[in-house]
């Protein structure tokens, strides 16, 4: 069955899935939902994703939601090349690095939260940028330490993992908001290596194609 990815080119959660699909060499069809216009909240889309969020991956097991779950499904369904280490300790380390992004950085910096800060709390651009920079720096500081401990070109070891699939989109977001990343050289280098490895998944290419 053909895989269909519902996403948006600037969505970092959808970007994670595109990276995993590219690394595994899996073809897929794309359906775009413009988050700027609220297209993801349309009733027909909510039949696939009750939260009205991207991404959704449709495939042989139906409509899958939430990028961490989708990535784990891809790893189980299409195990080669591996995006998780073979040993249990390594898998736990990679999942922890991914969770720093997916649980601690991204949720409080996503579009819904930033819109709430602007509309209900009168946050201006300077306040928004400061908010983003604070939480990115806090999470990236921990990741930099973990990459120093475990990395060998990528975030964990010398091949891409699910950690890299989370980190690169967060670096893209940080760069969009001009966050100073000079304190995180290993993290930035690992992200660049993955971006150069699968450029077809990047927002720049996806945006040009939309």
C-alpha cells in the first residue's frame, strides 16, 4: 500500500517523518495542509487526526498520528536501515534525546502556543523570540552534552538515528527565529550532516515544491 504523508513544509513534526522516510528510502505521496490558514482543523482532516494536527501517515495499518509514534512504527515496519541502536542502552539514549525535543522543547514553542502568547498575553515579537530562545537553549544544552558523550558525527554514533530526526527540525526552527546556536557546535554539526545527507526532506526543498 502506498504511504501518504499529511503535513506542511514548515511543520517540524512532519519534517521528522520526512527525514525518516528519506533515510529508509520509502516513497510516499504528500498532502499539504496549510497551518497558517488553519487547514488542519477542517472537519474532513479531523476524521484522520481528531486533534487537527499534522503529521498523519496513512499506510497499511491505517492513519497513524503523532510523529514519535509514526517514527517508531516506521522503524518496526521497515527496519532497514536501522534508526535505533541494536542494544537496549543505546535505544534508551536515542529515545531520551528525541524526547528532549518532542516533549520539552517543541510543545511549548509550536504555533498553537505562540499564537496563544500573542493573542491572549499580548506578547510582542521580542517576547516571543526570547521565549523561544530560552527553551531551545535549555534543551540544546542538555543535548550538546549527550552528543559529546554518545555522538560520532551524528547525535548518537556514526549513523543517523531517531534522535537526529528530531534534532534537525528543531535546529531549523531555531534558525528561523535567529536563536544563537554558537554554544552547541556538536549539535549543529550533526544536524548539518543529516541535512546534507537527505536534502530532499528539507523545508527549503519541500517549500519550493509546494
